[in-house]
C-alpha cells in the first residue's frame, strides 16, 4: 500500500512515533528509472538508517500531489513521516525535520547542486557548491532550514 493512501497518511506519523531509536524509517521515493543521482541519494539515505520504497515512474505527479511548488523542483520527490522531500536533501536534515515536526509541507533542495547527497564525490570532481535546504510552509513560501558550504564572514 502506498504511503499516500488515506490510511497511510494517517498512520505514517503514528508509526514514526512508535519506532524505537535506531530503527529504520520508510521513505517512499518517486524518480525516473534511469536517474543515477537519484539512486545515489537513496543509497545515502539507506547508509543513514532509512529504508526506501522506490517508484520508478518519474516525480512530476508526486510533486503535485504532495503540494511541492514547481519552482522548488528537482529530479526526485519523496514522502516520509507526513512530509514531502524534494531533491537532494541530506539525511541529517530529514532526521531533524522528523524530530522537530514543524507545521510544514516538507523540505526541498531545488535543482541539483553539486556537493549535495547524490550529486557528490569523484563523479562530480568532488565539487561542493553552496546550497540551502528549504523548509516549505503550508502556503508554499520557504525559509532556510540549513545551509551548506557557505563561507563564514570574519568578525
């Protein structure tokens, strides 16, 4: 059964709370069957204690169904614990989201920034471009949830 079914939407947060620390959390992912960076992101999640259910059908319909604004789009969309995850969001930020449980649609890393999980490593010359993880509010607006690779100003 899909996590997006009526029963799944109601049960997912309860299942998440019922899990003991250290247990895996299910992430349902929609992606293209041929996208290598999407698979690398899934591998990143699995290495950090998540379990993935993969739907190789593209992500446009899932993004719309989960109310992720098109301008925040990336190559894959996911659903975990009642939240949408768009793009190459690091596992640590998903864990933090599930811990603090804000009233929000979810998280997004728009585009495909180099250095983000799945867009990292030798295949990308180990390049690390700065990027933000955005929290998507219920009205579609965003705020910065976390930032990566930004230079800190000297005081």
